[in-house]
């Protein structure tokens, strides 16, 4: 990986496209919070879903996780489409699918149709997630791109704080009421159609020969411009930093969900049993991440992405060490704050690296793999860390997470030294 942002060759050919206004950025940031809201808003009402639908706890949990599986599967398709037609139309379509799939829960009152609606929601999220990423790549450059990427990650963190509280509040009215919040994506899609510009990505790809049959924007040869597995393997071979970014993003999300899934158990062990108390600690994690992400553009300009990621990994080691040792309400605070600060630096850095490393005409495709890596990390986190709880207790999860973070930090330092 390299700190220098690659000057993409299609920038000039897109220069005739209308520039983004302030409304475009607000639409992008609002949409970023929706990708977090997709599952978070229903977390507080899983027991109510279970009792009202008459299903087991595991089946009720599928209502939360099904959309994530669809995101992993559909994101590469979304990236392929966006590279060919530009991000605007798939992004708007994704918002409308999001509203339809998520809002269906207002009227659906049986398990199978509700699960199907969550699959539709996942397809919508995939197109919104990748669409937001590529819109930032296409609409902003340099410091403005760093700023937009940082604000996007900050918006994600804010959503992680706000939407569960909204879901819990509406859940006191009825178990179906929280589903109504998904409908906000429909008017947002209308606003996006009116304010988000066409970026000229498809036209630029065709005119520069970056289409399906043309060469890549870089000088790495024709292989990077190929579609399918061959093209992906060629790009990863020529740009091994891409694989490192995917691994970093996978790890960041897996470690995040180690906090989300297992930290409540640790808090209960030290006497913090109320859902409100637990939510405040998770909210502190999100708030810390939002703060560091909002400062990302200033920090990266002064230090570079490698330094920020190195600092983030160090923060993670400290965070999990504090978590393993926490024995009171006060000593449990530094862990979530330190992890959140690191997370807020890694997320925008990862997206910036994809923009810099991916073939210019394939940024949608390669950013979609980042989305798949992240949601896979979230999904497998309980599988990776869960078996440690019976053997070593919940603190064993955080000891293991600290050790993995430290090992990752050493590998990162060795890679930089060899570079």
C-alpha cells in the first residue's frame, strides 16, 4: 500500500460532469447512516419479534442477519453495474429498494414473507453502500475526498448510536413500528434523484477504452481490465496492497463485533445489567469513532494513512487489554473509547486505499469487495470468538482480540519495513 493517491486517468474525461453541491454531500451522509440502520434499528426488538411471530430465538435472529448475507453476495454485482452505468442510478434504485424491503415489516406479520422482505432490503443496502463509495470517489478529489470519506465513516458511527435508540423507543409502541423508519429511504431517494449528479464514469470508461473489452487505466497491462475471476486475480497479483486492505477491513469489522456481541456480557459480569447502561457504552464506542473519523482529513494530511492505521492498531491493543482487565463501570469506559477512536481512522483509510489502488475503471467492483469483506467480518466474529467463552470466560475473547491486534500490528510494521 502507498500513501500517495494515484492520479486516475479518467478524471479529465469526467471534468465536464456537473460538480457536486452541498445537497449531494448531505444525501451521501444520510444514506451512509442507513447502511448501519439496516440491522441496528431492530436489535432492541428481537425478543418482541420472536414472541409475536411465534418463532425460536435463532429464527428471530435471522431477521437481523439475513440482509447482511445478501449484502455480501450482491455487492460485487452492484459494483459491476456501477462501473458500467455510473453510480447515480443504481444508488437511487438502491434507496428505493431499501425503503420497500425495510418498510414492508409494517404490514407483514408472518415469518417467511418478513424474511423475504429482509432479503430485498439487503439488495438495496448493497447498491447504496457501493454507490455511496463510488460517488465519493467520483465527486471529490484530494483533501475534499479525505474529508468526505471521514464524514461518511463519522455518519456511520452516528447512525450506530442513534438508530438503536430510535428502534428501542418505537418498539415500545409495537413490534412493527420500527420498520416504519426504513421508509425514510424513499423520500431520500427522490432527493438523491434531484441532487446527485451524473459523474460520467460510464462515458469516461468507454471513451478511454476502460470498458469491458478495453485496457485498464493504469500501465499494468490488459489483465486488470478483464472481467471475472481472471481480472480480479490479475489485479491482486499486480497490486497486493488491495488484498491487505480487504484483510484490514475484515479484521476491523470482526473486532468491532467482538465489542458489539461480547462486551454486554462483560458489563453484566461487573454489575451493569440494564439495557440502558449497556447501550451507553456501545454509544460511547460509536461517538469516539465518529469523532476521529470527522478529523480524518486533517490527520491524514499531517501524518499519512500508514501512520494513522498503525496508531489505530495500537489503540485496539490498548482497548482490548483494558476490556480484559475492566472490573468496574469506570474502568470499562476506556476500552470502548479507544477501540472507537481506532475504528474511525481505519474505515476512511481503507476506502481511500481502494480508490488509490484499484483499477480506475473498476473502482465500483473493487470497493464492493471491501463491503463484502466488512460484512463477512461482522458475520463470522461470533463464530471466531464465541468458542472462547465457555473455555475462558468472556474476558478470554478480549485477551484473544488483543493478541490478534498485536500480531496484526507487528505484521503491518514488518510489511512497511520491507517496503
